[in-house]
């Protein structure tokens, strides 16, 4: 179920009506509606991988509590690395195993050792990177004592599985999203109107800009051998607008529809093609991902090296 599909055009209004006009008595019922909607949305992609989302949610929920309750530093480290290892293990197997297995096999074949790698014939679970990074950031923040563990399983489940985030982000932080799902939301007409405008703008980016540019980019690169340099350059320009329209369009739709439910998400794109240099482009493109790597990988590694 894509954001720009007919089925989603039916799904979103139904969830909106149930959320605000049927199960709007308290925070718990609001969150329950969004969790059920999120699990249904995810199962529409491939219901077999729903268990993976649920398992990942329970894993980080439980290990977060165990890290906080551990009486010794050794105990904290054991639960912390257990969560990290399992999360990265699932991500590595499903997303990168076939790539590395094929690359290693080609390298051996290149030196005369004929191999036939065992590849996994499975569909990549949609959104696995996003909900894995959500869980990792949550566990890391608890381990570093930036936040307290969340004991309400429903609230934590919504933080991980919130359906506007599952397809293309942005990658949320527990410090930003969890406080919003832990309180009852009240309908704000102005915010909802702003959300509709942003969703429509994202839809235009995806359907009008990205999909149109994709037609021309594919036509050029599918016949690159017969194209001159000017045509190939034009194809690169079309492709640049295609990927920007795809990624930022989906992000805008996610931010817009989330405002319909009274929840603000992190901004993910900030006019990256107007950047002055590559460093600024990196800060403006997929902001939630680049900042995630900065805060949870680059800075901790730098601190570890200094120490």
C-alpha cells in the first residue's frame, strides 16, 4: 500500500475518522487505533514480516527496561549489546547478506576459485531500516542515560511502528516522538489544514515530478549506447529530480498526514540542491538519517578514540 495508491486514499480517511470521532476519549484508545492501523498498513506489504516488526518492538522494549534495572555496569552492557547484536543481525541478514555473499563469491571466482554462494530467496522486509534505527536509538539513549525506559508497551509500540514512518522515514528519536504519543491529542483545525497542504505538496512531488522525470530518465539510460553526451547529462538531471521527488515527496506526505493526527515529525529535507557544497548538501538531504549517524555513530566513535 503506497501513499499515492487508491487503497491508501480509502485507508487514511477511515483511520482519521476513527481516531478523532470514535476512539478519541483518551490517549490509550488513540494510540491503540494508530497501532492497529500501523500493523494493518505493514501487513498489506507482506503479512509474513509482521512478526519481525513485533519481535523487534518487544526486543528493544524489554532490553531497554533490563538496561535501566541492571544493578551493575556489566549487566547493562550485556543487555545493551544483546539488543544491538540482534537488531544489526536481522538488518544485515535481510538487507545485506545477498550483496556480500555475491561480492565475496565474485572475488573468489576472479582468482580462480569457483564458488556458488548460497543466497536468501526472500523479499526485503519493507521499512526494516527505519524501525531498526528507531529501536537502536532508543536503546542507545537509555544506555547513555539520556532518557528513561518506557514501561507502557502500547506507547512504545506506536513509537516504533507508527505507519507514516514505516515506508520512507523520517527516522524519529524517542526524545522527540515518545513524549507526543504519551499524551492525549486534541484536534487542531489549523494544524490539520497545514498537514493536508503538505501531504498534497508531497503527492505532487512524487506523482507529478518524480514519476514524470522517471519516464525520461529511464528512456535515456535504457538506450545510453545510442545517446550523445548532452542527452546523458539531461538524463542525469532528470534522475536527480526523480530521486529528490521520490524521497522528499514521501517525507512530506508522512509529515503532512502525521499532522492530521496531531503529531509532529522531524523535518527530513531542506532544499538540498541549493547547498553551497557537499557538506551542506549532506546536512540538508535525508536530515534524520545523517543526524542519526552523527549522533549515534560518528560522535560516539570520536569520543571513544579520544578516551
